[in-house]
């Protein structure tokens, strides 16, 4: 039984059967003991009353025979025998029968003897109890009990009461049969319920196994249906579906990454190869070679930026802990602004810096430098000629808030949803900004996320603004 379902079902079935067996055995023992005790109480009561009646009768008739007393005595013994559905024997001290009473009447008996063991036990021990047929006087085995009935100084009479044992057996069989019938019905229903409960518990695992096999074949569309009630199975199925969704998204991102990298590598390499071949084979005249070599140099720098961005992305996505240390954030922003001085002047940009004189934060300097640099570079790419770039920062509620705003063309709402994704560019042809790699804003989001911060963007009324905040 290698199947988890059959192993669990077999275990539960054996456990249930053992439990029912133990319960049935205990119940049967208790019922049998109760029925037997009831018989013994009845037998003891009958024997005692018969002895008392016998003593009363003998004492009453010891001096003079009273016919009415004999009738009353016989009637009383007959009634006692009828009440217990048994037989009463009255004998002398030697065990010779004097009287036998059944439900049909009370008769004198001469010449018969009860078993000697019964006589000896009553005389020596004062009582007798045994399963017996009274030496053949009874047609079947009975519960027999005996005692003495003393009257006068020396006279001793023995009284024995016998109750059929088969009535107890019939009662016991009826009780056990009824119990067994009920137990079997309940056991079958329990096993059926256990079967479906076990199957319901194992089914999600089987579905997950099947889905995992589909994943191994490259099919990432498999999902597990969620049960109607929220429980452990629901949480497991939900977690698997979330994992499957994540894997599916990662696979799509992986494919997009390959496609995007291939595109971004192919275009500059084609340009470089074409111009270099043109110079080598003389297609490009010497007087124009400097012009085309500058284009080749620009494309090589573009490839270098792409490679650096991918290395930065790989480093930021790694599980390595960022090394943080205190530094002046305001000083870093000013240095980055000065690094873009030439571009700012070329586009006649009005730059407004509204930042504190000093702003000490505890973070990874190189990573935050990359964030601000990428946002500044992004603003310069899309600001309009003679436009404005405004940078302002403040510390509020233990967090650094940084904003950079530029005038120029807006980002449409649909693109705003995706601009922080890898290799995403709002222009589907990827030609509006050939120098971009589509990784800058993704790197920004990754770094800010690893600093337990948030980043967002908004664009309207001819202005685009990026904002991030991190703990200081």
C-alpha cells in the first residue's frame, strides 16, 4: 500500500475496528454481568423467601397439622417458583427430597436425593451455588442455590432454588445481536465517511502533484481549485496557487528578459559591425570615418551601460544583505546634480534644489547614489528644452521623503502601471529613447524595496514626478 490515501484509510479503518471491538467487548461484558447479577439476586431472593416460608410452615404445623396452612404453604411455594420461572426443592438434612415446587404446582416427593456435594456445601458452608441439573431432576442446566431452613432446636431442612440458565443466554444473545447489528451499521457508515474524509484530505495533494508534473513539462497554467471553507487545505491550495502564479510570472519575465536583452544587444552590435566593416572595406571614405567612429563609440558606451545595469540588477536581486552606514544624503544629491551640469546647460534646464543643508541617513551609499542618479538621468531624458527640474527632500516621521519633478511630455496612465518593471519602455517600438535600457526604474524600485521603502510616480498637467521614502 504505497498510496498515501490507502495507507491513511487502512490505518483509520483498523483504528475504528479495534475501537468498536473494544467497545463491544466492554459493553457485552457489562450486559452479561448485569443479567447474571439480576439472576443471582432473583435466585437469592427466591431461595430466602422459600426458606422463610418453609420455616414458618414447619413451626406452625409442628404441634398440630393444619390443612389450611399446608394449602397456603404450597400455594406460596408455587407462586415463588412461578415468579422466578424456576423450581424449588425442599429436602431433609440428608438431601432426600420432601417437596418440589414449580409454576404448575407444589408436590410431595419421596425417594429422590439431590447431589451430595450440594448437601455438604449447604451444611458446612451455609450456602450453595452452582450450574447444575440437580442430578438429572432438571431437564437442562440451571443456576442452583441452596440454604438451610432451621426450626426448633435440632431440626434442619434444606431449601434449593433453581432458575433456567438458557433464559439468561437468550437475553444475552438478543442483546449482543442487537448491539452487533447496530455496531456493524455504524461501523459501515463510519468507514464510508472515513473514506470520503480521507479522500478529501488527499485529493488536494494529488492535484498539487499533478500540477507539479505539468510545471516540470513547462506548462505553468495549472491551478488548484480552492475549497469552499477556509481551513488548512484552503491555505495549502492558496499558497500553491500563489507560488504557481509567481513562477509563471517569473517565467514570463525570464522570457521577456531574454527577448529584451537580445533586442538591446542586437541593435548596437549591428550598428557597430556595419560601420566597422564599412571602414575596413573602404565603403566609408576616410574623411567620414571619424563621424562613424563616434557613433561606434556611442554604441559601445550604450552596451557598457546595459551591461552595468544588468550587473547592478543582479546584485540588487541577490539575497546578500545591504551594508548600511551613515552618510549625508544632501551632499550626495548635490554631487549628482553637478555631474549632470553639462546636460543641464545644453538643454537650458531650470534646476531647483530644495533640500536640507545636511541630511544624515543610515543606508547603503552606493545603492542610494544609483537611485538618485537614475531618477535624475530619467528626468533629464524627458524634460522639455528650457524646461524645469525640481528636486526637494525632507525628513518626516522618521523617514526620508525624496521627490524629483520634471516638465515635459506626460506618461500615460497605462504606462504608469508598468514603468518600474524590467525592460519596460512606454514606447512599444523601443525607439523613442535608444540610449535607455529599460532597467533604470526597475533598479530604483529594487533598491528602495531592499531599504524597506516605497517608490511611486505620477504624471499630469505636463509634469512628471517620482517619489520615494525610506527609513532614515
